[in-house]
């Protein structure tokens, strides 16, 4: 009787544990499907530590894809291996496919990690198992996710990464040491972009006023609001306002073909000058065939917020967008943000006064947006001239410039070469 009682009690414990793990797994899948990867990762880890094969398989997927954490084939292989050993029907196939992309040393490390894994570990994080280089890479990825410019995710602690760590620590009010510690990794993983302190002097959302809003859903850029084409061709499709400018290869270092004597090309001349500086003697530089420039009147104060969604489908490509003063952008005064697809610097912020151009800031790293999807760009400027530019919630530029103190009259976009689509735009003051 005692044996039967113990057996039944053990059965109830097992069933209860399985039910708990299943609940955690379902919660984790809900977060995963909503693309809340950091929360999903935490939930999957807790279920995986109890031996849930489905959760272990999902951890393999997330580490392989870099969802909510740095991409790590060793960790992905380990979790696939553990799930396969517990009979998961897809894990072995996923592990073997991943192994074809790994080095023998990585595979050996992953197998050793799987052999050394023990269920029921108290820690829900893999931070302690990371090497120094892997930990730095995690810090870089998390900082970039939060909008700090930590540079490429290469695991190398350089000045940009260290500076980003100091900035994050200052914004979060914690002691600054500039180190990629395990504690910092855990803190970063638990931080949402909304928690990061806003720059001083930034305006509150309650005081903003929308001066322009357009998603081109009416199929016509000529009305509500009315855009004006200065040169080139634009059309509206299901995705938004599209412009395609074909480029060709030049055999020498000829200028970009702009005639700054024509007032309608003054804004484009700014971009041409910047691109010319980047050629650095490259005789195979792309030459513009026909530019495309369009603008819309949207009076806004000197402090503003521009939010837009942009898609790029061609490399190389060159696009300039910005705000201008005066009745038309032909006056040659305003701020322009230049994106150069496949080139460095990828982003350049310039100030233009009566046709004279000066670089305010630039992002020296690459920014590759050519992935057939829209990317969110946010450009803010406060009353003190502090400007910040984020792409997909990653802060790439921060600068202060008071060269232009008067209000702006509108927004201008110039395609120097490439295939660009403006999905939507919103400007607030």
C-alpha cells in the first residue's frame, strides 16, 4: 500500500511539473509571437531548465536567429542537442543544419556545453557561460537595440562601445565603469527602450502639435497634403510614395551632373557635393542619370520631430531628406540628412545656408536598409539645437547646432540614385 501511495504521489508531482512547464512554454510562445523576444527568452529559459524539450528547441531557434539576444551558434546547437536528446521531432534536423554553418571548434564547444548542462539550475541566464568576447558582443547588441551607438557587434571592446556603456550607465543613474560585466548584460536585457532617459531639453509629447501627416493611402501625393515635384518622377503604390532613379558607372571622377545655377537643383547640389567627397578617387563611382526631388509645405517651429518609414531596394543608393526655410527648398537653407546605401559614412547630417554646406555630424558605420522592409527613422531637434537621429530605435547621430534659428517651412526629399519608398511621414513641433 505504501509503495502504491508513493507511486501515485510521484505521478502527481510529475504531472504537476509537466503542467507547469507547459504553462511557461505557452506564455513564452505568446511573447514570441508578439515579437516580445526578451520576455519570451526569459520564459523559455525557465521552462528549458526544467527539461521542457519544446522550450529548449525554441531557445535554439532564438539563439540561431539572434531574437532577443546576440546570435550564438554554440548556444543554439547546445539547446537543439538537448531538445533532440529528449525526443523533439525537429531538433535533430535543426541542429544538423546549423552544424553546416559552424566550425569544428564551435561544434565541439557546443557538444561540451550540452554534456555539462544540468536540469534545474537556479540561474535563468546563460551570461555566466559566455566568454569575454561573447559578453562584449551581447553588450554591443543590447546597447544598439536601446539606441546607443556601440558600433558593430564584433565582440571587440573599442572606444565606441565603451563610450556607449558610460552613456547608458549615466542615463540609468548607475555607477559608470565602462565595463562589459555580467551584471551589465543582465541589466541591459531587462531594459526597454522606453526606460532609457531622454536627452535633456527634449519636448514632452503632450506639448507637440502635428503639422504634417501622410501615409499616401489616398493614392495621390498631390492632395491632402499637396506635394510638389521639382524634378524626376514619383508615383504612389500600395506601399507609399516611390521614386526610382537609375545610375550608371562613370569612367572618371566627373561631378554628379548637378547644375547649381538652376534654382530647382540647389538642394540636390548639396548631396552631390557630399557624394563627391566620398569617392576618394574611385573611378567606378555611380553617376546620377536623372534626380528626383519633391517637397511639401509644412510650417514647423525651430524645434521639431520628424518620424517616417523608409524602404530602400537598391545598392548603391543615395537619398537626402530634410527641412527647409523660405517658401521653397530652392532657397538653399535648411538641414539635410543624407543616407548612402552601401557606403561609409552611411548617414551625414548637414546644414545648408544659401547654398553653403557644412557637415554637422555623421555616422561612420554602415547602415544597410536594403532588406525589402520599412525602417523607422526618427529625427528630433529641441529648442536648444540638440538633434538626435534614430533608425529602428537605434540612436545613430546626436549633435548640437544653432546655425539655423528661424522656423522651417516644409520637408524636402531628394533621390540621387536608387529605389526608395516613403511609407508614411509625421512631423510635429
